[in-house]
C-alpha cells in the first residue's frame, strides 16, 4: 500500500494530460489483443476497424492540446511537436488501412498485427514528446521491438524471417552504441533531463571535452542507424524487401519520422551548445546519404528495394533540416515529414493494390505498360514518385525548399 502511495505521488497530473493520446492507444492495443482471442478468424478485420477508431480518438485528444505542459514530458505546439505526433497517428492509420487488403493476400489476417502497429505508434509519440533520456530510450526500444516482430510477421516466408533476424541483431547493436553515448553524456551532465544536460554540457570543463565528443559521436552513430543514414544504411534494403509490404511502408515513414524527432530533441536541446561540433558531422553524412541513396535507387530491380534507397536519400534531406536549426528548417522538417509519409505510404498502397489485382509483382519491370493496365493507379503512382523526387509543384518540393532555405539562412 505504501509503495502504491509513493508511485501515485510521483505521477504528475500534467503528465497524464500530455500523454492522454498515448494512453488511449495503449488501451486500444491491449483490447485488440483480447479481441484476437475472442473473435473468430473471419472477423479479424473488426480489430482493424477498432484500431482505426482508437487512432481517431487519439487524434481528437491530441488536437485538444494547445499549450506547453511541464513535467517528465514537454510539448509545445509552436515547436511542431504536436504536428509530429499527429504525423505518427496519420501514418499508423494509413498503414492499417492498406494492411487489411495486404494481410488477406498473404493470409495473415491476425489481430495482434494491429496491436503491434499501435504499440509502435505509442513509442513514436513518446519519442516526439519525451524530455528525458530514460523516457526517450524506453520509447525508442518500444518502437524498435515491435518493428522487429512486424518485419518477421509473415512467418511462412523465409525471406521475412531472415530480414527480421538481421534487423534485430543490427538494431540491438546500434541501441548498445546509442546507450553508451547516452551514458557518457549523463556522466558529464549528472542529469538525464535534456534541458539540464544542455546547460551543464555547455559549461563542461576542457578536460572532459574528449569524453564529451566521444559521447556525441556514439550517440550520433546510433541515431544514424535508426534513420538509415550512410554509412549505417545497409540494413534498410534487406529489411524493407523482406518485411510485409504494409510493414515496409510504416517502417520507412513512421519509424524514420520518430527517429528524427528523437534526433531533434537531443541535438537541439541537450547538444545545442555543441552545434559547432556536430553540424559538420551531420553535413558530411547528409551529403553522402543523398548521393548514395539516389545513386543506388536507380540501379534497383526490386520495387521495395528502390523505395528503400529512396527513403535513405530522403533521410539526407531531413538531416539538412537538423543542421539548419532555425524557423525555416523546423517548418521544412514538419512539412517534409508529412509529405514524405503520405507519398511513401501511398506508393506502397498502390503496389499492394496492383498486386492484389494480379497486375504486378515485386519487380520494377512489372510497372511497364501500367498506364494501359490501370491508368488511375499509374497516375497516382506518378504523382507520388514526382513528389518524393521533389519536383516543382509538388509537396516534396515545398518541403525541400524550406529545408534548403533554412540552411542558406544559417550561411552553411
């Protein structure tokens, strides 16, 4: 009883208000697992509809938050945190929508799939609002563990199992590097609160600078893996190709957006005073990521691997927004993440729909003559690809414009 009273005293009412969308999703995910046990297999789709209703409730709860609330979590709508969390919910809703048809094709219509999508979304949303290293790391692992399972969800396919195992092993290794960097920074700052870390790391004595730089590099390396930036990108094509197509859509959008939210939180707040040190590193990695991602994409024959390398190149542009670290850069990050999420999931949705109708398979060559076979789908795929490429007149161009303009404003 005393233990419960102590736990209750640690709970901040403002925290509960802030994490209301996450609490809703967690409750819906747990109920979805119960529905999987109760409902017969033929009614598994009802779990998907139930999950979509939960996401709608979470969006309504999120829309009600317009002011900054203090505590273990910090949200400020003006800083784009609310918009970022909304992007995660939109990505989850679109993924569930395209998954219902895809799971019918693969004969893997199971309720726990939708519960895993929701749990991953909860982790993403905590990454978008966390203000403490411990809470951020737990949220990151919650997201990562669910994706390990989702990548290997089609158990009867050897390729999916292999992709899940590779992703798990490399993901665990990168998490270790990330945690090592966090521990070094905590050792110097003596706090896991990002605001306090920023103050104390900025005033760290010169003799601790080598340790500080090592911690920063380890932290950056771990996060480079999470966003599939060069040279830590080699896991992405295999994981994207082997995973169920609907999971690939979610992994390449929601996971990447959440990882960039974590990147922004740590580098803008905790490592803000050290921008002169980490900005050149991010600039080099961003340039390599854009060049390697685009170069490799044009040589791919598998459509999922092509979109994987496209995702890698887009990560490079998002890194430019982090380097800018100003109003235009932040606006560009939010716009680019939203457009990228919609266009990428849309492209994967077209692939799933065409495959369901028996028009195409997994190869890029299958798209030949698509305008004659399915003109509407071909037009939509063209729009999605042009927007991902950033051609003028598309949403992708607007996002890249703000990112590059923000970079120019910094004089980089």
